[in-house]
C-alpha cells in the first residue's frame, strides 16, 4: 500500500502499489513514507481568523475572542476557548 500526499491540499491517500505508479509523473502528488503517520494540515492564519469569526457570531462584545497577534496567539486563543467550552 502506497501513501500519496496532494501538494495542493495536503490530503494523504492510500492506494494500491500497482496504482501508485500512475501518479509518479504527476507533480500534484508526492509519495510519502508508508511507515510515517499522516501529518495533519496546519491551518493558515486566515483559517484561524475565520474560525474565530465563526465562534464570535452571537457573542456579546466583551466576550468576543481576539484576532490580534501571531499564529501562535490565535491557536492559543482557540485552545483557551475550547477549554472554557469544555468546562461549561
């Protein structure tokens, strides 16, 4: 079984070895190490801000999540919101 990663979307698929040869000359797909776990696609700053916008819908102004800061700040903001939602 071969693992192929789409260079545009980051999606990883498993295909039979005999079918993997069809993708050898396609620059969109790259053969991945079959023993390595699939690495999830990292969200972009724009995707993180869009998620914050989605979560801010319907919230009071003083309860809105901040979209300020770098990528790590946005990830931390979403993680803190997830923790707060889990606590109830």
